[in-house]
């Protein structure tokens, strides 16, 4: 289920840049909730561990 929802190019870009910088980055908030409720979502929230 999640792989299908994370196909937008922004997820790959954020993942690659986070890895380059040595940060852990997670998708959080309403986007995750909407996946489980099978609802459309208009925005994505990320949280980054290690950004200072």
C-alpha cells in the first residue's frame, strides 16, 4: 500500500538529498493519515532528524 502512495518524484528527491546530507527524513502528518483512510491528500509533511 505505501509503495504505491510514495511514487511521486518528490519522495525520491527528498530521500536522495537526505542521504547525501546524512539525515533521516520521514513522511508525517496528514499525508500518512490520508493513506490509511484512502483519501486524497494535497500536501506532504516531512520531518528531518539531524538537521540541527
